C-alpha cells in the first residue's frame, strides 16, 4: 500500500511517499481502507522530534491519527462491526498511522459513520472532537447558565468545544482573531474577544470555567479570572498548583484517550445537526498534499480542520 512516512525526525521535507506492507490485524482489530484523514499538531510535533521521548516510535513512522473509511477485514473477536461498515476512529498511537491507504484500528476505538456525514467531515472529528468532549464533559462540570471562556475558539478543539458548551446551555466567551468572529458567533459563541487587540485578563473576571488550548502566557493569565470553586482544563501546558490553590479552583491538564463510545455520541451530534464540522481545507493524498497540509497546521492560522482526502 502507499503511505506517507518519515525515516527520521525533521522538517516537512522528511515526509515521503513509500510502498509498505498492509498492516496485519489482531483479533480485536479491524482493517480500515482509509477514505480521509486529517492533520493535528501532534503530527508535525512528532515529525519534528519534539515528542520523541514521550512517544517513542520506531522508524519508519506513518503519521496521522484520525481516520474515516471502510472496514475491509475484521479480527475473529470483533463482534460490533463487519466488513463494509463505514467508520471513523482515533486509533492508538503507533508507528502505523493514517497517512496511508489502510490502517488497523481496535474495535473499542471505532464509531459507525452515519449516512449523512461525509468521510471528510468524519475525518475532522476524532482527535479534536474527543479532546473537546473529554475537556467539557469530564473536567469542567459546566451547568446551564454558567459562563465559560474557550481559549482559541477557531482551532479544531475550540470549534467543537464551543458547540458542546452551547448544547449544555452555557454562556460562551472565546478568544480568536477578528476575522473569525462571524464564524464563531454562528457556532454559538456569545462573545468573541480579539486577542490581537484585547487582553482577556483585563476585561474578564469571575467566570465559572476556562478551557485552554493555547498554553503559555494565555494559560498563566487564565487562573486569575476564574471564580472560587470554578474549573480549568488545558491541553497545552502544566498546571500551576500554587495558582490553583490561591484561586480556590480545580484544574487539570488532559491528554486525549481514544474512545469509540464517546466518538459515536459525537458523530451522532453531527448527524443530528447539534454540532457542525468546520474544514479549513482539503488536500490530496500525495507527498506534496501532505506536506502542504502540515505546513498550514504549523502556521497556526487554520480555521477548523485540515483534511487529507484519498479521492
């Protein structure tokens, strides 16, 4: 099968197309013919070597950990899926990712794809969507009417997070560029703060929760605006326990856990119109297409998800 691989860490020029063996599947796995995948920051961070110690993988590495496609083979212990099923998943982190014509996925990571959701839409969901889902539902304890700040609303996690928070009934504030204001308001954001013009920590206080996707100085400033008893979750940084204690809040740094049941609920939200996907751009499955997709992701200026289509 064709796959875009890296044989060593480095810049996007290390990405190249190669013919490699179709993955063998374990008894609890299925083989998925990839119809679409998407790019996440973990892809190029791992390619650059930033995550080499945290995620030690053997070369050659096929990057990519979002998949939408069709099951072509099932392991003997798989009971909930069969060949021909359209599915989506965030597979386990292995050196055989989804920038390939086929990928192996464990049954408990799979969700069935509703007929009215495209492969491209589905490929944009798993990693970012599950991160948003777990941040909102497992960490923030948001109740209807509460005020939540979503840091980085125009990113993949932020876009889904805003919609989940609105579904709960929260008042949602988000930080983003002015050019994304109209989009984020259409998704449910009640207030959009242009981070180029306004320091959110100077105009906000006493919010119930913060969902941080930015880290750094943005995370550092977020503690002070949360009311006592409130919650913070970050996907890009370490928790400052002194600030947590001083503010009287709870805070967690989270790392996504692949979960087929949660992904099923999420894609059903998309099917029912509760959540909309936002795709920044779609690129062909080619060496140049994957390089361009990662380049856009590295720019931090994508609006929504960057998708790679096998068509």
